[in-house]
């Protein structure tokens, strides 16, 4: 009897399902970590939102393209067939990341399905931020959001995202519940706004870490609401496994998207690498297998068919892309 190899079975299943999908990254800032900037990695998440400004101001469009091309080559080497990345479009970088993304699609578009979303690091409500948000909204495939950046006005932030997406006929990806604290309930707010704007099935959350910090009754209620509005979630395990300690009370949990609870409730979960070798993640190299392994091991979740979907077809669904290989009518994928 042949020895069972979990990794080989999963990766073969992913290949047969059309290949890996990296549903979330920030390729325009990849490979920017240096010995001189390494200390910035100790900053809080919100401080990092501004700390990257100098890197962006110093970057030409060619610099950005070179970084993104290097990421694309890494994805292709791993067998990634679909890649979704946020790009910064704001007063610091202006439209240089857009120019780089256009060139990236021209160079790699035949080899990998590229999907671009805008990162709203400056928010969307400040007048200057609003100008660049609208420039980005015209170009990107998916409207991206970061409601915490407009702190105290998160509802208005989401209104702008959803109104813009509805008008332009685009999906929305929103960074929510990133700080691993029970004080955050951004996914609940996002659900409310999805209903208000009639955008069911067209909105995706990214991260959802703080959900695991909530009480069980609340989590179960939230999952039912997510399923009701068709809200998917993209998990980026390495992005938060190094989350720093907080002196807050919460259920014992790890800093991972709780896929073991979400998937059985019918929520579509996909996989992303998030930041690659920058001040956010100075040692993460954008490798798909370690991300997936951490996600299922960290959640003690071993449904192989669903794990294969997380690494492949689910990402295509949440990026708005067609499925590349046949799937059974019940949504099952082949498990070797």
C-alpha cells in the first residue's frame, strides 16, 4: 500500500482544479525591505500605513513594475494561475502603480490571470484621497477598501466603496477585522452595508482575524449573516501569525481566519499571501504552500476537498474569474 502524502494529494488536487490562486497580495510594495527599513516592521499596522510613503515617493513606475514582475514570476514558478493584487493609488505614489500594472498585464497576462484592486491607504473621504480613489476606481478590476483608515467614519467609507462599485459594475474587496481584538466588528458593519446597497454576492472581506476573538454565539450569528449576503473571506495566514500580544480578554484563539467554522457554514474562503518582503512582512516570500499549510494546521481543519478549493477555485470565484477546470455539479473538486 502506497504511503499517503497529504501535501502531494492536496497540491495535485489544486493542479487538477486549475492551479493555485493567490487572491490577495500587495505586489507593488514587494521586495522593498532593507536593513535600513527593517526597524519599521515593529510599528503598529496603522503607523505602517504612513511609513511606506517615502518608499512610494522614491519609486518610479519602472521600480514598481520590476517588483511586481518579480512577484508574477514567483507566482508562475509555483503554478499560480490567477493572481489578485492591491496597488496603491494615492498622493504618495500617484498613478505610477497603475502604469506598472498596465505593463504587468501586457507582459504576463497570457500566462496568468491578473486582477487588480486599489488600496485606499489614505482613505476615501479626504478631498485629495477622494481624487486618487476615483482615478483608481476607473482602472482597477475590483474596488478595494480600508474602512479603518477613515476611523470614526467607517460607514461613510463603505458607502463610497459600494456606491462606486455599483455604478461601475465591479466587485468590492474590503480589509476588515485585522487587529485580532474583540473590539473590532467591521465584518458586521460590512454586512449591514452590503444589504443597504443591494450588493449581495459581490463583496469580499479580507483577513477577518478579529472574528476569532469574539464569543461563540456572536461568531455563529455572524457566519449566518455572512452566508445570507454571500460575503466571502480571503485568509492570509502568515500576515497575522506574528500578531503582537494585547492585554485584552477574549476566547483563546490564534491569529488566523477561523476557516474551520466558516467553511462548514457555507462561506467561501480563499487564500492570499498579503505582503511580500516589505515592512509589513519582512520575511514572507509569497509562498502558497506554507500559507495553506499554516491555515489548515492552525485551524485543525483537514477536509482535503475543501482545502483544495481554498487554494484554487475559491480564489477565482472571489476574484470574479471563471473556473478553469470542470467541477462536479455539487461543487466538489477531485481529491487524489
